[in-house]
C-alpha cells in the first residue's frame, strides 16, 4: 500500500503537484535566482579553481569547530565584514541552515520573536523549535508590529524582529522603519538578505546599504551565496558576541560539516567581481527595471517581478507556452504564495530583446 497516494492525488487535482524537472539547457532563464548571471561566467570559475588548487586540501572534512574551518572560509568572512562594516561573520552551509541556526539558537526562554508573515519557510520552520514565544505580524506592516509589541502582557528578556531585505515572491523591500522600531524597543533586528545582497543599495550590499544604516550591536545580517553571488552556501554577520554565541549554541554550525571550500572560494571570487563592476551592474539593473515599468507598468525595486494570475492551471499553461517560445519563467503556486503567480526574474544576462518579448507576452 502506498501510504501517501491519497494525499498526492489531492495535490494533483488542485494543480499543485510539484516535480523536479530537467529543463532544456538552451532555454533563456528568467526563473532562477542567479540575478547577476554570474553562474555562466567561466572566467570566474577558472579563477576560483586556480586559487583553490594551491590549498593543501579542497574538502572541509569536518565541522568548523573540529578542524573543518579553513583560511578560505576566513578570507571570505573578513571580506564580507569589511564591505558591510560588521564586527564579525561566520559562513554556514546554506541559507536554510543559517535561518535554523539563528532562530533556533537566539530565541531563548522568556524571549519573544516577532516575524513577518512572509518570512522564508526555513525561518518559519525554525520557529517550531524555539524555547521562547513567537508572534507573526502582517507583511511589511510596521504599525502592526508596534501594536503587537505593545500588546505584550509581560516584559521579555529580549525582543527579536525578523524581516527580509527583499521578499522572494513579491520583490518588495522592507521599510526602513523596522530599524527605528528595533532601536525604540531595544530589540535585535535580524534581516535575511538572501534576495537583496548584490541587487540593492549604493554598493549593491543589500538592505542596510540601501537605507545607509550603519550596523549596530543589535543588527544581524544573513545572506545566501546561491543567488546574486552565483555559488552555494550562506553567511551571518553581526557583533562578536552574537557570532560567538552561534558558535556555541547553533546546532547546524556545531554539528554540520563546514561549508564547501570550492563554493566559498567561488563566492569570494564573485564578490570581488561584483564590487569591481558595481557601477556597470547597477546601470543594467536600472535598464531592466525600466523595461518592466514601460511594458507591465510595474515599478520593480529589485530583480523579482511577480505577475499575479490567480489560477493554478492557467499559470502552468503560461509557463508551458513561454517554454515553447524558448523562455523559462517561474510558475509559483500554493502553498508558496496565496494566489498563483508568474515569477519573472529580470536577470542581467538576459538580452534586451528577449526581456521585451517576454514582458510583452505577459502583458497580452
């Protein structure tokens, strides 16, 4: 007997069944999170290989607290800290593990975590593991957050506020007022910069950079390497004390194998490339956003453009039609979003004529 067959049939009937697919490699990619198109730059791959080849080992071999911590990890952490002006940093195996590490370890007894309702699934999963109280507030709603903090019937040891810099499905940016609220209530502000690092800000460093917020001891910046940085893994930046606390309490950091040396080395290569070419990259981001504004009348603030369709069957049909034209876009359904959307990623390696063709089609 197949114990899950009935549930799979229900998912299938609602047009929500998901499967892994090997898409044609010649499709023009407007679906992935490779925002800057760095994953296809073989010169960066070759440079990384050359840098890694001089190391004695190319595998982390163990957790970072045994002997898996490498000079490659440290170089990348120091580079991130210098650019982002944070005291200390630590690399983690993935963005999913970084959120588990942060939320599960930092929210102790008599603490309260306030988390945006559209925060990533990894953070929401982590809330099931915490010892303290969890309060979900309305998406990007600073007034709702303040009301919920004021409604507490007791004084918590710590207040932790978790938001994202740019939200993965809507492409919208969290308001600066969240930082003001964190200061007002002496709260820790955790910002998931997975979709904002490399995309927004004067120096393309993300949310703190976008609002010109100087990092303070109550700030935590977490980001992934599998998006704008064209690699795999994650990092956490904060004060010396918080990073040390994670080394001693965050289970994925303590018990997980250290991040891949090649992935961290590639991310370092790509980060240096991004900073060297940031003016050119920023100009290309603006050009793509202007095309979307012209044809779809959408004022994109990031490189994520959601086009609401609302019907699961129709969103799959649109994706199929665009594949037949040679383009791949994201067809996102429940439970990831409340209403089905086409998730268009206006990546920087997309030719102008191709982007125009896709947005014209979506408008029609």
